[in-house]
């Protein structure tokens, strides 16, 4: 007999990931407004009670989704920039990758921007990936900032704001390079050098 809606109780950890995947699908398809616990249960094919075993509230679902979105893209950035030694170049790659994601996937971006209001953990995940680049750029003499935590908050907030502008106001030519160049300048990179770094081909692009 085919498993019923309560079968989600089997294999707790793996099925929690399945329910998180279902939440991500809802985000991609309908946005944050439809991410209710009963909708998640229906999408995942489990009972409401099974969903409550994993997520006690809608906000907990939002945080889990936000963390997953942040980690997925941050891991992609780490992969493509692992051979880059310059902290300034790695930060530029990260900013430009997020901006290009906003251009090609506005629904994903709206979900990410909305969920960051709820998920402190998501901001922490982004900061973890960003901190090493800031520290490397400072060691290498490219970055000059007075407070590391404030610098991380500034980069994350400014990047999300630029992504939101791109999604809501339409196409901006070379938006990824403009955002990266302005971010580098704010961290103390001279104007000409910031423009050069922001204009480098992204890993995997042609020259």
C-alpha cells in the first residue's frame, strides 16, 4: 500500500531535509506569502503534526529556508573563488555573484530579502563566509575599516539593498560591477583599483 500522509515520521533527519526542500519549492513558486505550515505539509505530502515535529512556527521555517539559501550560494562562491588569493577580489566575486543571481532569479531574491528580516542565523551564515575575505583584504593592505563587525554588516546590507533595487527597478547595466566597485571603495580600496578589481572576469567567464 502506498504510504499515507503520516509516513513523514519515518527517517527523521532525511525527511526533515525533504520538508525543507518542499519549503524551498514553495518559496520559488509562490513567494513568502504562501509559506504556511499547512501549505508546507501539503507540499511535502505529510501531516500537519509531522511538520510541527520539525518547525514549531512559520518563523522557524523562514529561518531554515533563509539559511539554506545563504549557504547554497555562499558555497557556490567558495567553489569558484577557491584559487583566488586576494581578499578584495574574492569579495568582489561574492558581491557580483549575488547581484547576478538577483538579475536571473528575482523570486529567489525576493524570498532572500524578505526572510533576512526574520533570520538572525542567516545573517550569521553570510558573515561567516565574509569575515575571512575582509580579514585577508585587510592583511594584504587593500581594506581599511575601523570595526570588523560593522564592516560585515555594511557589506551584507548594501548587497541586499542593491539586489532589491535590481529586482524592483529593473535592469541596470553592469549592476554587478557597479555594486562591487562601490563596496570596495567603501572598504578603502582606491577608486582606480576598485574599478579594476570589479571589472575582472568572474571565474569561469571568458577574458
